[in-house]
C-alpha cells in the first residue's frame, strides 16, 4: 500500500478545527453517496454538516460559517471551488494532500464524521465509501495510518468492560480524554445509549420531514387556488 510514484508528496497539516474536519468529511462522504450532486453547493454542504444522523457531534452551523471555513481550507489545498457552474460548488482534495489511498480516506472520513470507533464499526460504517473484505483489512490500513509520520490515527486504550479498542483520527490534533473514554459505561451500556440517541435523531428527522411536507402542501394549495384548480378532485382520482 505504498504511495504511487507519480502521486504528490504528502505534507503535514496543521490541526483542523472541528468545523473544518466536518466539511472535509461531508465532501468525501457525499462524493460517494450522492455523486450526481457532487461537487456540493454551499447549501448542500451546510445541510450535510448539520445532518443529525451519522454525525458525532451534531452541529448547527450557518452557511456564512461554512463559507468562511472553506476559505481557510482552500489555503490548505483541502478544498477547491469548481469553476464550471454559475452556483459555487466545492470538492475535497484530502487524498492528494495526505498522499493516502482511497481505502484509508474512507476510514478517515468515517472517523471525521462519527468519532472514535472500533475496526468492526469502521468496516460497517464505511461500506458505502469502500467495501472492506474483512476486519483484518480495515486494521491493516489503520495500522499504516498510525505508523505514518506524523500519524493520522491512534488506537485508543481499551476501556474497562470493552471487548475491542477504538480508533480515532488525529487531524484535529491529539485526542482528548473525553473522546477516548466510554463515558464511564461498559460496552453493553454504551450500545443502549447510542441506540437511544439514534432514535431521538430519527424522530427529529421525521418531524423535520413532516414539517417540510406540510409547508409544500400549503404552497400547492395556494398555487391551486390561484389557478382555479380543485385539489379535492385530484385527491379523489388518486
């Protein structure tokens, strides 16, 4: 898994801020999951940063904050702005800046977006970015990232009661004790709290979608009234 001879020479980065890391992670994720809309517009990128599912921590940032942070990422060559569209669109450049293969980028992306995870969790959560054959292949790429100078990931000490150690990226600097802990819970208790958090996130997303449907219905009814069209007629034909 050596860097190709024609690849750019990787260089050390300063520690990223949490929002910088989130922006880069979102750009990589959406490149693979919604390729038809990639590079991303500012609106789509901001929505990805504020997404409530598959994010830890959940953020609530404005387009102005994202745009300002993009300017800083441009100076690091981590983000480029496309020039082929009237609407500004943004794309990442992480793999070239760090000089790492796509498999490693997939693992870094999941760590950037979801925080510390075990190798098994990383294999599961990175499936849409890269399909790893087994956990051992994930661990091999993690080991290579950890052996780089400077290292890009670190294997955390296994918490009491946990069956596996977790890994965390180092793109935002040294990992804090809070990120390295399991919040004082055993692995089984942690799984329950995560499930509860996911449930609450899904409820919030369901409510958001319901509000959006109601807003669109109001718009349709207003337009139908202006055009003299009976909504009840169409509902009866449905």
